[in-house]
C-alpha cells in the first residue's frame, strides 16, 4: 500500500512531503507527488519563506506560494505552512537593515499576519516559529532575538492566530528528536507560552537524521511534548548516509530507522502525521549542504523505492 494509505490506516492524518514546483516538469516526479495513496500532505520547501513572500518591506508576493497552495487545493491534500519567522532565507532589506525593537516588532507582526491571512482556511498547520534554539538549548541569537529577545515568539503566534483562528500554530526545530537540552528548552517554552495564554498548538520535530542515529528516546520525547497539551508532527524527515554509496547493510539499517521513526509517531496518539523533506534523492537538499552525504530519501534518484519505503509502511502498519 502507499505511504499515505498506510498512515491513514494507522489513524494518522497524513503522510506528506516537501516539494519545489520547479521539479514538477519532471513527469515521473509529479506523478508520484500527485498520487494520494502516497502523499496526503504537502509542504512548500522554499516559497512561503520570508525572502519570497515579502521581498521588499510591506510588498507581499504570493505568486510562488500560490502555485503550491493551488496544487494542494486541486488534489485535496493537506497543506502545512512553512514558515513565518526564521533566521534563514530572509530578504536583504531585513537581514541588512537596522531596526529598533518597536520597528522590528511591527515588521514581524505584519509579516505573520499578512502571510497567514493570505492562506486562511487552507493550511492545516503553520510553522510560525522555525528553529529558535541552539543545540545547547539557549536561544539562537538571530536578528529577531537580538532586537526583541524572546518577545518575537508570542508576538508572531498571536498575529498568526488573529490571521487564521483555525490553523494549528507550531514551533518547528531540529535536533529535538531525542530527550536533551534542546528538547527541554522547547518544552519549557511551550509551558511558559501556555501559562501566559499565548496560542501554541503543536511542535514540529524536523527529524533530519543519520542512518543508525535515531535517538532511542524519540517516542518518549514525543509523548512528553504531547503531555504539555499540544500535538506533534514529524515535519522534515530524512535519514542520510554519512558515507556513500550505501551498502546493502546500510540500506537495511535505513529501512529500520525509517520504521522506528514512523512507529514512534504511530505509538503516540498526539502525533498527527509524518512529512519527508522531499521523497527522492534526486531533489534532496542533503548533498549540497553535507557534501559526500545523502541517499536520505525513500526513493532513490531514479525513482526506485529503497527498502526505506517498506520501512515506512511497516512503521505504520506493524
Ligand atoms: O533560488 C536560488 C537560485 O536563484 C540560485 O541560482 C541558486 C544558487 O545557489 O540558489 C537558489 O536558492 C537556493 C534555495 O534553496 C532555493 O532552491 C539556496 O541556494 C539554497 O540554500 C536553498 O536551500 C534550502 C534551505 O532550506 C535553506 O537553508 C533548501 O532548498 C530547503 O530544502 C531547506 O529547507 C530547510 C527548512 O526550511 C528548515 N529546516 C531545514 C531544512 C533543510 O535545510
């Protein structure tokens, strides 16, 4: 059975993938992407980010994002919004500008409100805040923290809530898969947001993992997040080889790793779904960021399903 069929048979909302529309002229790619039995959910890998959606101050551009949203509408899939506030892929006017705290607060609110408003009613969940922490659990000192300390977080979440009362508001991060300093910091943040009445509905556990490196505490960690009264999702799953090419034993380990991650989501009732950060090695972000590493996706670069594919269905169906 397909990946999304397996997810839904396991009572999850979706199995999904990130995508870039410039890959859609590749017919083999597009046919798999469209297939509802494989993917019930789509995330824009790039085009809903700040650099593309507000390229000049207060000049909003949803042309590229709408291509993704229209495809999602036409195919009846779910959409995850990615993302409102992130230190990376910012427009030059923002990353090179100097702003007072009130100015930047206004800019953050305007961006989140306008972006989330544009897609009101179309987005299952939004990554309102992306990657706010360092790996040691301290806050990342980016343009937002530098000027606004942590106040940008409630500001952005409240603006998003005003813009779309029904979408789920998430904080999304990596290296929070296992119990540890970074996951603890995020749990603390969720607790304090809830305590002060700030809207927060979910945590996105990105899960950019390495073969053999799935944290043993993943399931317990997810359960601890959901115990805070929020949902979780695996939002950017890929499991890369740190040395290439993969061996047969390596591919078997990768299959087991995919199964472990999916089974962990499956076992935690508040885990709503799993998204891979693109489904074929042909378009994976990994090799350009980690030279010499890759083969991280369930389909290889020739669209042959790897053992990892069956690992995913096993993770859902047992
Ligand atoms: O659009 C330009 C193009 O005009 C130019 O010719 C080309 C030359 O390098 O670059 C293109 O921009 C690239 C952009 O993706 C769009 O394809 C950037 O260089 C490249 O750095 C950028 O990478 C993206 C990355 O985020 C940026 O950090 C990846 O595609 C995207 O998959 C990745 O996604 C992130 C999530 O948003 C957050 N979590 C981690 C994840 C993986 O890094």
